C-alpha cells in the first residue's frame, strides 16, 4: 500500500489491518501536540499470547538500548 493510501486510513483501521496480519502484535504510539505537552495522545494495543507480547516488548527495549549505547559518547 502506498503512503498516500495509508494516509486515508484512520488509526483504528490501520491497527486493525495490522492485527489481522500478525498472530502476536504489540503496537504503541504517542502523539504530542506541538505546543501543549499535556495534550499528548497515547495509543497501544496488544494481541496474542501475553508472554509472547512481553517478549516482543523486552526484545524491542534491548534493541533500543543497544542502539543508544552505540551512539552514546563517554563523558
């Protein structure tokens, strides 16, 4: 699907389409209003075995931490 067509989907439609494609799924997102941090909107959904979803989250956390460590400079 092209980016132009993706822009026509609502958040819920996009999340439901992804949920149809995967047996286990963890989605998290946060949108912060440009001028009002208190107006941040968070969305999350998980689908499948809860232990598998926890594993996906831990794996993502480890990947992000590893990337952060590669880019960090010693002080």
